[in-house]
């Protein structure tokens, strides 16, 4: 299949699974891909999950982080252990002179207040490699969204306005509500203020954190709201943003979980693109293509939450393309 050119050998999947993963299962779709190669986005891949591997995918993108650089990660809920470690991301952070940015949570825990969130970031070693900015420490601001089907704007940390460039550096893994979390979630829920998180989770019903759990949206409406919010942030930065997924510690649970379930499959690698839709699609495809039986656990989490719908909707509203060409940097 054209999409998997230059990549590691991949197992043959069933038509239903390929369709769910966005790989395409019909000859018509394959012909369309051949006829419209310009719609493909490039996704870079390395199996080398190391500081050098991370630098390699960053450099392959050819889009240098300049100016005031925000590096959006998850600092990880204390008790959890799967978040991206400072020793992995430190070289990239220092090379780009970036500030690690986060926003407070809407679900309680140790990261629901700025003071405790900064303590958690320090405990996890992030303050030792860079300045850490909790972007909604002084409130939030509205940014426009193009898709107003559910949310009418996006509520992000007010400090987002302080940055010229964003590196969306996500730990790809499962998620209890979204099915999986990659760059689209990191850019939507992750950049949203605590109130913004409530607004997205309720698909525009309320921005009151105290009213969040009484107003949780229907699943697809929530996923579509995430896609809309991610597009709003992308529009803020234009061509001054890049996307990286690290596919390691592939638990079914998010880094926001203080007691995540242990992964049942091996690490895969690091992937990067300037197209967040293509990147999350490629990352999902990599899980499906794994030869390991343990992948079924993560796949069940993704499918039971209809996680691929975030990618589907993001493509529908024009955030990016689900069609991609995977470039294996290890084969060069």
C-alpha cells in the first residue's frame, strides 16, 4: 500500500480494521491516493526513542523553532510514571531555547492549581531543564474556532499569547475518555485552561469546572469539540508549529492518571509531521500494524471510545489530511 512506503514491514490487517485505522481498504481509495498524491502529508519515523532520535525527527521536519518557543508536553500526574522524561526531551528543549508549557487540570488532582502543578513539574524534573509556564496561571482568553458546531470559541491559557512558535510534543498512549491521546488532544485539551477543558468536555455546554461532570457531552460531540479546539490553536501559530508523537509506554491510560495500567505492548518509536491529523493517523496505524498480541488492549480502548473520530473530524474541518507518506529515517 502506498501509504506504507519506506516503512517497516507491516502485518496484513482485515478490511474492517484498516477502515477503522484510516488505512483504506478499497481499490477505489487506493486509486484516489495514486491520482491525488498532493493530498499526502509526510510523517517521519524513527525507532530510536532517545534524545538523538528526538532531535533527528525535529531536524527532518525542516521547520526551525524560533523566537519565543512553547514546548507543550504533559507534566504527568504525580503517581504516574509514563510521561515523557526530562532526560529524553532535554536536548530538544535546550537546543530550541523553549519554555515548557502546560495548563491546569479540571478534574482535581495535584495539577489543578498553579502552585501544586509547578511543584509536580519540579518533582518530575522539568524545572531542571527549562522554565515551566502554567499558561492559565493568570486566567484564560478566547481564541476563535472555525468549526462552531459545538464550541463557539476555545478557552486557552492567557500566556499562549506570549509565544511565537509551538512544539507540540505529545506522549501517544490510550485515554479513558478520548480513546487515545496524541498531538490533537495535546493541542486541544492540553492547551485549554481548566475552564476550557470543561467547555470542550461538555461540547460547549459549560465552562464551569464545578458543572463539568453533570454536563459531559455525548462522545462524538466531545471528540469533535477536541478537533475544533486543536484547529483553533493551529490557526494561532500558522506555519510556526510542529508536531511530534513519542510512542512509548503505551498504556491504555493517560499521563493524567495517577495509577496508569502497565503497557501490554512494546515501544514503537518517535513520529513527527507538520500535519497533526496525518501524525495521529499514522500513530494509530502503527499500533494496529504491530505484530504483538498485546496491542489488542490498546486497540480496544481506542475503539470503545471511538477515538479515531477525533482524527476523522479534524480532517473533515480542514485541519490536515489522513493520507500520508511515512518516511523511515532509520532506512536512510
